[in-house]
C-alpha cells in the first residue's frame, strides 16, 4: 500500500498522499465490525464515520480510512471495499471520494462545501444523483455492490 498521512483538512482531518500514487492503486481496504443502522446512528449524530454496505449493514471504519473526506469531484473511489485512486495523485493531495456512491438509506443528507466546480451542494443517496453521474460512477465500478445491483 502507498504511503498516506493524516493531516488537518478543510474540515477536520483528512487523509493525504505522502508520495506520488498512480491511478488505479489500492490505498486501503474498508474493514471493521459490521453494525446495523440504529447502532451507526448512536455512534455519531450524523453516522458519517460508518460506511453503508447493505440496506441495514454498516462497517464501523477504523482510522485512517474513517477520516477520508467527500468530494463531488473525487480522485478516489470504492471498488467493492477497496479504496482505489481514479487518477494520479501528487504528494500532498487529499484523498477524496464521493460519499453518495455508498449511500442508499433514505435518511442522512449533508450540505456539501467541497468547493468543486461540479459541487452538487448536498451529499445524499445515490438514487438522487443525476442519471448521467450515476452511469459515470457505475461504469467506473465505484458504486457499492448493494446499490449497483439495483441498476443492472
Ligand atoms: Zn460538493
């Protein structure tokens, strides 16, 4: 796995490349205890430290992957449970993925201030994304399987 470091980010802490990382590199694998939605909600008011992997299944992510932040123009994505880079990253670049690619819960939304030119303004369920963006993420293989299978 390539070197990554935890540093202060725009909001809280984030994960950053510590060396050049080529596109298509696995930077980490999502693991952790499996918990249900009710338990995920009790962990944190926004239950955003957990990763949804099924209709009522969440992974309670450990550090450092728990600290990865969202962007509407991600440079990383989750292929099954592997965080992979979507393009070459330079040292110092923050590792960012689109939280909506793992969200189908009819519950949580968050105002997005990611600053990307294509920022949607809100982070919400995959089913609410523009269809062209859904197809883009599905073609890249970075939509969690429990969601992707609904679009076959
Ligand atoms: Zn955004």
